[in-house]
C-alpha cells in the first residue's frame, strides 16, 4: 500500500466480511524512494493477517478440548459457511457450532479432507428421521453405492446419516467423502480426538456434503455473470495455472447456483449477451440425457447492470446539486 491509512482501511474491510487474525506490530514499511533536497520519502506499507486454512464443504476433526466445550457431539463436522465466523454442522446430530477468530486460533486445527477428495455416490435407499430436524437441516439414513460399483451385484452398500434429507430422494446422486478410501483413514481411527467418540458410536462410511447435479457442457453459456477486480497482465502465462483457474471458477459458479445464502452476499448480473435460442437447444439435449436439471438462478434475483448504472448516476447528480 502507498499509505498507512489505505492499508488499515483495507484490513478493516476484510475484518467485516471474513474471519482472520491480525497481531500487533504486524505493519512493515519499505523505503521506495527518497529526495534528499526536499526531504521527502516514499514508503510501501505491508500488513500481515492470517486466514484459517479451511474452506466451505471441508471435513474437519474438532479437537477434544473444543468438543467438550461444544457439547461432546461428533467430532467429524462439515464447514458449511464462512463469514466473520466459521460455521460447522454435525451431519448426524444436526448440532451446529460457530467459532470466531479468537476461539479458532486458540484451538487451531486444519481440515482433514477438501473438495478435491469428493466422490460420487448413488442413493439406493433412504429412511427419513422425522423426529430430528433443525432449521433447514433434516436427518435421514442413507444406503449408498459408489459410482464405480454401480451395476455390480456384489458391490458393498455404504451406510450413513445425512443432514440433507430435505433435498434428497432415492435415485439421486450425492457428493461425499468416502472415509474408507481417505489416505488418513487408519490414522483417523486411532486419533485421540476421535477415539473417545468411537467407543460409543459407529463411524459412518460416508460423509455426504451436497447433492450432485449432472451439469451441462463447457460450451453452454449462463444467463448471468459476475464482476471481478481488474488483474495485472502477466506475460509469462502458465497453462496449468490458467486451467486450474477455469476449474475453480466453474466450481464457484455451481456453488452460487445451488446455495441461496451464498448468492445473498454476491451481486449476480444479467448477461445481456446471453441468447435464449442456444439455451433452449441445450435444454432439449439435457432433457434426453438427464431427468433432473441443474438448479438455475431465477430472473428476479439477477441485477440489471444498466439500471444500476443509471441509479448511481442519479445519486451522483443529487450529491452535486446538494453541494
């Protein structure tokens, strides 16, 4: 940053939207140029802040000391939301906890698995637990089969309990963590933070994260778009990094389409270059292949970019007249 006040303003903005930790005396400055005649110096200011190494839909193992303070529920929890606090849910008991920056960094822990390790499963059987529900979470027992084992009569049936009974039915596909195929499975069973829980409870075969939709091809264009900050041009282009960025953007857009709470925090604009004709043909092709379409953002949630520009211009004109 070119000034100390600009760095502090940016840090206060980050504190208002996301969880992070800042410490005293974490501001450094570096001399860029100095004029000896006029005694004027230009500095570059740098501030340090630490973010939790946890993302949405990560599977976390809550430390034993924190478990006791939070009620002693299952230590295997899903991070379903990140704001100025970390939000976790236990898919078995539907118990939720929230950790602010002080609480999290006091019991600092990392996720044991992320979305790169998600696997696809088919729901073969579902038994709803009508007596257990909390807010939007509804409990149900699932019988799952791995995607690779579909059609095999001797394929193992995986049993688990999910918090997404309100979204699922028999025949659906789900994304989840296969605990038997995790590289840390053996270490997980003998972990001190989980060993006490396994004495009285059985560890599920799968932790279900969300419903899986068969998405359209890469050539299909969405009827909405996002705005992003202008990036500095890089002359040394890494093809693998560019491909990873495209994949991350696609995953983020799918999460926006599926999660209403996430859309409430993001401005989603209408794409005026979107044509309905191409969309209809793609929809017809999708109907032939899949019974259920991926979720779409309704038109009433999309912002008209031109209308927003007119409102901003009117506000600026009113401010000028008042001045």
